[in-house]
């Protein structure tokens, strides 16, 4: 468990007024002030994991060490990026719902940004034969080599789906997308930009004016990571 995590809050958000043409500053609660930003220590989180280690100590010129972690970290700290720029000192962006709204932190309770559910790391060392009884040329060319490497395989990091604009008209600039239906993952996200598609845009839509969205923090997981080993003399 962790407590007293830094949370950012705008104490003077704009108020959504249906049909109003007033600017965000004209619709703020406390006039004539703009943003009133606060960083407090009201955040909470929890972490649980299963950790396993297997080791073969060096014998007969060979050793191996393997580690596996199955973990899950949850907290209610807003993502540090992904919105349209609203952030304050202390890190993290603002919550998508204003402070006075009921359950204003409900969209921010989810997987921590650093959470990788599965992490596997394998390291090994193999001393090749020294060829001591061979001729000098063989000993020089083939002797005293070793093969070492580290193999790392990790699942992806969580990420959030944003609306991309201030749909709620609260000037918090952290509105989330709306999940419609279907598989949220797909390969159709790339159009003209050179990239590899990972998300299915058809599974999401923009909230109606005044809405903040319904996609929670870290609802999706990005592509995994794999590092290959290298041999060295």
C-alpha cells in the first residue's frame, strides 16, 4: 500500500452551461480569477506481485539466472501525459472531472503508468572450452571465449484514451474517450503517418458536449518489449 501520493487539482474550473457562448474564464466558479492550481498528497495506491527466481550457479563452465514477476499496481493518480497540456507542478495531469463532481476520481483509479503485468529476465554465461591441449593457433583463435546474454521479455505499459479536446467545457483538458463496443485493439489506427496500428479507433468515440468520457486510466495496454542477447569474447 502507498499513500500521500501527489495529486493535482484545479480549484477554479469552468462550469458547463448548455448553449452558452461565454469563454471558459467567464464561466469559472470564482471570478475574476483564472486557474487556481493545487497539489496535495491525497493519492493512494496498492501493489501486489508474485516473484520467482531460479538460479544455477557456475559449474562446468555454465551458469544461468532467471527471474519472473507477475504484478499489478493500481493508484488514483491521473496519467502524466495524454491530455491537451493541463498540468501543474508535482507531475501528472488534472482529473477529467471537476473537484466538486461526485466520484471525481473514479476515472483515475486504474493501473499505474509504470505497471508491466509480466516481466521475465534470463541471464546466462557459458565458458567455451579452452583448447589447452590443442596447437597454439587453435588455442589463440578459439580459446578463452565465452557466450553471455540477457533475455528480457515484458508486457506493455498501460495507456489511456483521451477525447483530445475540452468536450466537457470545464477547461481541465483531460476528457477521456467513450468506449462504444467491439475489440479496442486493432491495426487500423494508421492512415498517412508511418506507424504500426495497435488500437481500433472504431471502438471509441468523442463524448457529447458536457461529458467527460468513460474510459478509465490505463484501460488499455501497449505492445510488449523483448530484448535479445548478444555474444561477446
